[in-house]
C-alpha cells in the first residue's frame, strides 16, 4: 500500500539543501557504524561503485582507492560539500559527483558493479521507481547495498511513526516504510533477490539490506521472507 502521506521531490531537495551545512555534525556520529557496514558490504564486490544520495560525501574517504566511486544526489548544496571533501582529502578514486534524481539515473544499463543507497529509499517520492533504477544500472552479478530505516509492522512504534509522519516529511524522509514494500518490489522483479537483511544502529530501527541481480531472469532466487 502506498502511503497516504507522500513526499514531493522539490520538498526533498529543499530539505537537504537546508541540512547541508550541519548534516555531518548532526548525523555523522549517529550513522557512522551503518555507513562503515555499507561500505564494507560494497567492497566485498568492489569495482565501479555508484553511491546514490551521496550527500556531503561523508562516506567517500571510507572507500578503498582501488575502487572507482560515482556519487549522485538531488541536492546541489550537499554536493558542494562533497566536492570540497574530495579536493581537501585528495580522493582521486572519486570519478564523478553529479546532481541527479534517484528515480531517473542518467547512466546506461549495467554500468556499475555495486549500487549503494544510504538513507535514500525512504526519502524519495517513489521508492519502488528508485529501486528499479538501482537494478537497471547494476551489472548482473553485482549488488545493491541499502542502508535504510524499516518501519514497524505493528505495535506502539508503528503508532508513533504514523503520528510523527507529517513532521518527518517536512525534514525530508518517511517514518513509515514497512519491510513488505521491499519484499513486494523484489518479488515483482525478474532479476533481484534478497541476499541479506540485518539490523543496524541506532536502536535496530535501521537495516542493512543487500539485493543481488541475476544474469538470467529464469534463475531468480526466491525472496526469503525477512531474512
């Protein structure tokens, strides 16, 4: 079920433009373990890596110099910070940083060995469209590495998420995003399959999620529930 309260693309762009000056200070320490886990997962495959929602580039120094990194983000202000980071730290393995919509990636099919999306899926207007794009630009045999908040299915936390949803949207993200949306997306994909889902800090409300892409749609691995 699509959420009754949804995100508007321009509002997301404006929200993250406002976050740009303080994003690292506010979210850097909180999400550090998750970021490092996502980078480690991406580097198990390595090669040419696309980070969607690269933001201020806070993850860029963590990638090994043997990989080639392309970063995209909807916020030009965030990317300005990322470019400053690349210059200051001499991150020669960063191939490009571009303003781009996660739902309309300007890359050819099968362009990347890994697609990384940290705290992105719940912050785009049409999450399934973004997931489709991640799969499209990923080469067969590669992986999509997602770090994202997964909403509660029931109980008090679900009620809290529903209550704060309107305020959260103004800040640029959804509070409600149940695992079933990922499961339905993968079940409907001819090539995507779940590799891993595991809880991440803070408080286990976030998950590291890895999807693979088969080279042959006929060999799709069945989505294994919540893994």
